[in-house]
C-alpha cells in the first residue's frame, strides 16, 4: 500500500503547536485521546446488530434513565465509559463533564491532573442507532481554574461561556468516520483511514456558505413555535411565490451531528428554537455539550449560531445541564431569523401566499 501524502491528525497538531513555541504538548495529547475515544466508538457503532449493543438499556436497569430524564441506549453507556476511561489517565485534564452524568467527573487521585476541562456528548443522536442513521460525538475543551490541580472541581468551574473554549469539534459515524475540529484557527476535517487506523486531513479549510436554499426544522412542533419562527418557515415554504423569491428544501435528520455536518459541507440553516411545548424550558439542546461546541465550529467556518435573540457563545451558563434554543448555519439566514425576533411581534408576519392559511398555521 502507498502511504497517503495527506497529513495525519498528529502531524496537524504538531504543526499547530509550532505556532506556540512555549506550548507543553498537553493540548495535543488531549485531542489525540479524544480522537482515540472516537475511533473506539466508531468501531462499536459499525458492528451494529452484530455487536449486541443496539437498543435501550433493559427495563428496570439502574442506569436505564439518564440525568436528562431520557432512556439510555446501550451505546450511550458504552460511549460515555469510553470517553471517561481514555481521557482520565493522561494528566491533561482537571475534570470532565458529560451529558450522561449528573455531576462533574473528577480525575481520580491516582492520576495526575492537568489544566484543561473536557465536556462531551458521547453519542449524539443515539435514537437513530437502531435504524442505521449517522450519529456522532461532540466535545468541547475549556481551561481549568488555576487551582484545579489541588482540588476536586465544582459545577461552577465548568460554567464558562462558549467564548472561553480552547477547542471544539465532533466525530460523525456515517459511511465514513470523520473528525471535525477547531482550535480557534478555522475548521478542519479528518477522515478515518480504516487500514491505518489514522485520521487523515481531508478537508483543510471548511467554510459554511453565507447563503442557502435549505433549512432544517422539526415541523411536528410547528403549533408550538414562536411567531418569528413561524414567519421564517412560512416564507421559506412560499418559495418563488413568496417574499424570499426562491425555492427552499427542508431537511430533518434528528441527529445534531449529522445536521451540523451537512451544513458545514454544503450550507443550510438548522433551527431547534425555544417553543411553547414546555414553556418552563429555554430550549431543548444542551448549552455546554451541544450548542457551544457546534457554535464554535460554525463561527470558525464563517457561519453563525444564535438563540434567535443572542449569540450562543456569549450566553452565560447557569447550570451544568442547561438547555437552550439553537439556530445555526449560513450566516445570512441566521441573521434574518435574529432580525425577525428583534422586530415587534406581529410586524411583517404575513407572507402573501400564506396570509389566510399555511401548512404550519391554523385556518
């Protein structure tokens, strides 16, 4: 076999480190440990039914319901364990937090502690596992407090806005396994070479197009949407005959990683906004494990991420498992949705074709 001329993830990280001669190498080691966890999860996902890990945790199992109140898939539990075990020992981390764990995970005393925090959703979109749809892992890296090496971390140590992220990214387990990464210097994509077992640099300059004709939203929640979201979707559905003067396609995968990856590759806008289905919740997606890392990736690729009202990366976290509304993707579309939220309610809400009745508006 002829070796590829593409750089590996290791080579890419070394090249990035050379920009900072005083760097210790701890950050590179951390990213490589995260990548190893993603390789292990990719292998477990690829086995499918043959691996005996599909489906929910058995009824009555003590870990059948996670901290989010959701029934866990067997692969959720395995993926969380993989992330913890492969990242706790190396000495780069002061602590971890996972969507699957109620409290922060302190690095055991038998291991050295480092200067970073790792937050992750170990298997996003796991409800799609049984139907063989692409799923993924999402991760975010923060700096730990200066005194973190000498104590167990508290929840407050993780409550940092997204602007404080050192790195973020995701792995997608689809027809090919890819790792998408930003270290604050643009966004790059690596594809796993199954023969070498290495992530190879295949997408060195990922950019989200500023304009799009594609949007993604869960239309089954339309009766709960706020007026600005209804307005935006109605205008898209009106197509050439409406105020947008162009036709749109609608997509919905119900896997955040898959949605983000499609938008990163070809543009689009994703909406999982706050709605009135559960007025007590500010949204459905988790700020620290999902919204912040995806927002960092999108902004570094020239896109935009918003709650509809404000930039996601500037939201001050209040809780470890805080939920939030999320809109991200092609910059001009996200800005339009923000503009609709900022306008006085009712202003300009009627699209010509849909003034009396629309697919998502009661007669």
